[in-house]
C-alpha cells in the first residue's frame, strides 16, 4: 500500500473537514442534492484519512507524508524492514 498523507493531513480530514461537511449537509437538508454530495465528500475524506492515501495527490504529484510517498506492507511480509 502507498501512503502519501501525513498525520496532520489525516487529522484535519477526520476532525475538521468531514464533520464540517456532515453538519452543513444536515443544515441544508440530508435529502437534497447538495446534502448528498457533502455526505459523499465526508465519506471520501474519512476513507482517505483511514488509508493515508489520496488519489488526487498522486495526480498532482504531491505528498504530505514526512518521507514523501511511502510504501508499506509489501516488504514487511517478507521479513525486510
């Protein structure tokens, strides 16, 4: 798995952006088109923060991970650090 998001980026998505999108969606109406779009945005923010991977960052060629784009998992399965 590739990680391209740092801890601050993940925390902002989980504790600021997603809750704000949910609150605004509820205020505007959960069944409205804008409300549904905001719920989807909140879900995407939570999913990307959970995996520490943002596909948009790949397209833009950026990374907020302290070590740049960081691969995890593959080498650890074979006992390499």
